[in-house]
C-alpha cells in the first residue's frame, strides 16, 4: 500500500498559478502510476492528469491541457501538478491518486483505475 499526502492548494484569482504536491513515503513509489482527480461542489470526481511510473507518459484532460503540467520525482517520492492560467471552473478539491503497476492507456481517465487516494487539497479560483 501507499499513503498519499497532498499539499499546495489555496485561493487565487483567475489567471494565477498554483503548484500541488503529492508525497508518498516509502520505497515502492516508483512502482505506482500516479494521477490527479478533482471534484467540484455538486459534481462527480473527474480525471485531471496521469503520469506513468517512469515519467515517460503523461495524459491530461482536455479541459486542462496546455495549462496544467504533471511531473514526478521518484527519488523524492513526489508528484507535482503545476496549475497555470487558472479559471474559476478549476475550483475543486484536488486528489492525488495511485495505481500499483503501469499506467493503462485504456483506463487512466477512469477514477476507479486508482486504488489509493490522498485526503485532497482545496483549490479555489475567483473571477
């Protein structure tokens, strides 16, 4: 199992940037494909971005493509989600998620693909 701890959320104005961090203490971090999922008030959780175990492959939701950048550092057991050009519709709780094994191209965008979840961090973007 892996424990995930997010940080970096906050309140910003539209157009600003934030960086979310997800740490996963342990010696097997590189064995997990990682993702970010968000949930806005009154809505279901939606896929944001995912990254393969070796950082060789990343996927993004169309709504964030070109604005968000996902990276990972396996030596530091950390995943970073850089949020830029934020919009009010990006307001949500952002969850770090992990899947033991490879990132699967057919399922990476489904929230059920990820078995492990952090507690979430709130991002609020005002207009």
